[in-house]
């Protein structure tokens, strides 16, 4: 044998040995992976397990969670499942279901490659058969394990299942065993839980929604997060279009279909609360523990308080529905209530709707945790940020702002002009009244002063989780432009009630297994301080001030209780949501009223819709309890201020010589509450006494005989309020001297303390406005008002309004405005003027666009 032949023979023997070794290793690995694998024949076996029980705070049973296979679990045949449900499930979970061998070979190879590289084995991408094998054949511990071993064992089981059962059998079993959330196992149970109908009655829209749930039943829960469920439904419909099951037109129709959520009735107390607790248990302990460990769950719910709140909701909604034959229907069919202890965060009642089982109102949707626009009920958070004494120049309850039409420029460069609920401008107001009476324009000014970042930062600190992306919000956020959850907003108000400590909503106090072993226990503890106690008290003092809210709500509104209480309402501009959230030292209660399907109500506001529910719940639950006052913390002080300017009154100074004007004490004062160190230091300069010529009412010069003079009091408002002053016909001092006794100086007026960077301000049109010329209207009806006003402290001799740098009008006295006939194109407006000292001044520039 030659040397080459010997080498070849030797190499061949080594190769055969390696092949045999690899084969033995593969057989060993296969034996190791399959030695304790369950048989596919055990797919239909079930083991009995003790049920889980959920109790109220007094030990009364709320609900018993049975193993779905020993309870109401109802398997159905594949023929009974609508084709849309079958197609939606396959398109979403396993598009190649009828073609693959039960496993996804590419996913397995990817897992092996990641493992060889030392990476993490990720779950996901399993076929329908693999999911069935994992959920029904692997042990509870193994099915949640993320490892290559589990993935391979699952794959082997799926391969065996595919050879033991037909594809239709596997799909039928998957549809009957999948977890669709809210205790619904199987498509039939899901149909009854979410839509109160059998699976055979489901349409395309309903099938698409259900098909999207198994991947994350809690995350896509349509009863607590309808928006996420709808987005998931659209994903499923898109996959059905992609794989040819439906046309795009059919998918669009299904996506726009209104869905009614309700459940077939079954024995349960406080169903929304129980389902909320069940979701918490699933997230914390897993489904397997719920169904196999016989959990005993003790909760914070006061069943008597729950039934009281539910009874009041039904009674008040019935009142609203009873409009009489000559009145239009108010169309308010739903309401939700949260009752919480502000000291501990314990949820004492959670009414998600008046009837969990009523499909006409989407009764199964939990209105306490769905996201809705809060209207003005979010304003106290804006004011809380503004009153922070650690910020530079904090605002106070006595800060004056002018409530007149004001345009703000959005990030997109468009004008934003907020309006008050009653479409009325009130001129100068103090922030106490502005918050208590819920003036929109002032709230936007406060947010503009504070900044969105500071306001959303405080909101998050108070427990609002829906304001994470501050960039998508504008100034309308303080009017309810961002969505919140009633449960979280109620907890945020709890911070005001408990002097500034964060309130985490608590629903579970203790969890035990069937042997009595404690798995979880909650102990009451003070949360983190997130708000200065003085700010919390100042907000409380304002929200409990019945006189401060009287201009908007009257003195006898539903916000007034028989004991000290603070409250705030909210109504969205489109009448889809109204709110009342309020508190005493003992309870914080939040109420939402509206419709779960988001249809608008007919002119139902927070004070007429949600407030009566809030009032009755508060009065009933506090009946028999001792009345408690809100305790004023250290570091507060009271100062007498003028009711209109918010400044300490000026004292009259007796001067022997003649003077044109003298400071006058304001006629009305109030005792205002301040955080120490934020009190105003400058005296009021709005109120003056003028010396007039009694013969003609003009200013009297120094040589005017005393028998011809008279003293007249005037209030001099900031320049921003001058148009409002004219609309209100408020007398202002004359600007010229009497010719019978002239002065030797130009008459002027004292200046307001507010300063502006610009001496002349263009107030109309608004920056970024868009106009359209219509050929159907006469030119005289298509004109834009061009208007300007002086800044505070500026006296004007003359104002010229300019369009594209060409004069439009020259005016020598207010109002400084003129009409401009619209022309197609982009146009720039400004104003130029001459002040009392002869100085030339310029105004800001505003650009608009006119199109055909």
C-alpha cells in the first residue's frame, strides 16, 4: 500500500468516526430533549385546580375565577367559526399555516445562530402549532422560559403534533384554547365576553379585533385601552389584505365600523374593578398562577361604597335622559366614578359604567382607565407649576392677567386663539377667579408663562402617565388637549388633598396561595413629596372658594358640599367628555360623563353632567363622618390687595399744592393668601383722582379757580385691556385741558407696571392666518380688520397701519384699526407710530396668506 493510499484510508476512518460521533451526539441531544416530552395524545387532558377568589376590603366575595375548562369554556367546531375569524387568525399568527410542517425552520436556524454567537434567545415568531404545543403541553415553568432548549423542545412537540393531528384539528384547538384576555379562553368565550354574542355571529370587524388579542391580551385589552385595540385591529386587517383574504375596501369599512362592547351576564360584583384587579394579577403573577394556585386576593374595594356610587350614576343619568317631549335628547349614556383615599391611594370604588352588561352603551368598557380628554379639569396642574415658589418670579393667586382675545403662534406657525366656555371676555382678572371660574384664555397665558416642559413634568410627578411626549402637545394641553385616565387624574388631585405627596392607586392589599402562604402584602406608606405643601394648599384654597367660582357657576352649584371641599370641572369643546374631580381631607372622587363610543353630548357641561354625580357620591359616602377643615401649612401669609389689580392699595397723600392727579385708594379690597416671599411689593397704581373743570369735564389746569373744579376718580387699566374698556363703556379721564383754565403741560396717564419689549403691538390679523377669497361674496364682505394698540406705558399721538410696507390708514386716536380688502397672495402687516414725546416707534410684523 502506497503512502498516499495509507493516508487516504486513515482519513476516511477518521471521517467515519466523526460522523458516528456527531450522530451519537445528535441522538443523545434528541434523547435529552425528548426524554420527558409529553405525548401529543395528552393535548386534550386537563388537571383540576383550585379556583382563585377576589374579596372586598371587608372580606365579602367579589368574584371566583374558575379554570376556564371546568367553567364556562365552550369549545366550538371550525364550521361554527366565521371564515373572517379563521382568516384573521392565520394572517396574523401564521400566514403559512396550511403549508408549513408545524414549525418555522427559518426561526429555528436564527435561534441556533444567535445562540452560537452567545446572544439572547428571543421569543416570538412561533407558528400556530408551536404556540399550541407550548401553551398546552409544556409545564408552566418551561413555557415562560426563554432559552434555546425550550425553543427546540417546543419545535419537536410542534413537529409531532403536525403528524398526529390534521391542520383543521390544530386550528380548531388553537381557536378554542387561546387566551383572549378578561378571563376569555377560546373564540366563543371571547365573543361572549366582548360582544355578548356567539362566535358564529361575529363580523369582519369583530373578528379582526379578536384575532389581534392573543399576542398581548392585556396590552390590547379593548375594555381598558380601546385605542390600542383599534390600532391592533387595523394591523390585523392590513395583514388580511396583504395575504389576499379581504380587499382594501372591505378592510377600510371594517376599520371604521362602530363596535359595541358588552358581556353576557354572569355572577360578579364590581365587574370593572374585578377585571382591573385580574389584569394586575396576570401582569404580576401570570395566568398560570391565577388558574392553578388557588389565589386568595384581598382588595381595597368597599362594596357598599361601590353600590352607592353605581346607584347614583344610574339615577343621575336617568335624570339627564328625561328631557321632556319638547326638549332635544341630551345623549349622555355613560359615566364612570373613582373613589379613593387620598392618604393611602386605596381605591374604595371603581364604577366603569352604569351597567357592565349593557351592549347599547359599551358597558364592559372601563371608563376609569380609558384615555379621554379632561377639558379644564387639568388646569390645576398648570397653576400648580406656576405657583411654585422656587421658580423665578412665581405667579400668585393675586396675579392679574387680562382676559381679552389673544392669538398665540403654534410650533407650525399657525395662530391659536383660545376662547372661554361662554365666549365672553372679562378683561383684567386675578388668577384666583381665573382658576376657580375656569377661564380658558387665562389658563393658556399661564401655561405660556410656565412652559409646556414644566407643566408636563409636574403632571408626570403627580402620576399622569399619558403626557410623556411633550413635543406633541401645544398650549391647548391646559384646556384638555391631551388625554388622561380618570383613575390617574383622581390620584393627581389626591396630591392636592394630602399636602403634596404622590398617590399611587392601590387595589390589592394581600395575595395568598391556596395553602395560606402570603405571596404579596401591601402596607400603607407616604408617597414621595412631589409638590410643595404650600402650593397644594393654595390650589385647594382656590378650588374650595365658592365666591371665586360664582362668576361661572353661581354660588349654589353642585360643586358646593355641606362641608369644606375643593373641586374642578372640565368640558371638552366638542361636548364629548365632561368631568368633575374634587376632594375633602378624607376622600377624593373623580367623575367622567359622556359616551363610550365618543359620540358628542348635547350641551352637557361638567357642572350639569358630572358634577351632580360627584356631589351626591361625596355627600353619601361622607354622611356620618366628622367634618374636617383643610389645614393651612406654615409659610403662608395673607395680604390686603385691590380686587382688580391684585396689588396692595395705595394710600392717599395729602399735598397742599395743586396736582392734576393723585393716587387713590382702590374702592374694593380682598384678603388674599400668598406663599411667604411671593407677596407683591409694589403698591396699586390703577386708581387715581383727577382734578377736572366742572364746567365742561375736561382737565383743570393749575390756575383753575377752586369753585370751578371737581375731583373725579378713574381706574386706569393696562394697555392690553383698552379695547375691553371701550366695549364696557368704562369712563376714562379726559386727555385734554379745559380751554377755560388750560395747563402748561401735555395731559398724560400713569403707566401700568407691565412692560413690553415692543411699544406698538399689532393685534389683528393673527400671525400665520390663512384666508380664502370667495367669488360668491361681494368685495365689501371680504375684508380683514387691521388693528394695533400701544404697549403699557406708551402714549400715542399717531398710528399708521401698513400693508406690505404701504400705508393703509393713519389714526390719531383709538381704536387704531382699519379694514383691508383681501387680495390673493402673501402679505405682511405692521404699524408705525409717534409717541407723546415725538419718538417714532414700530410694531411687530405679521404675515398672512390669501388664496382663491
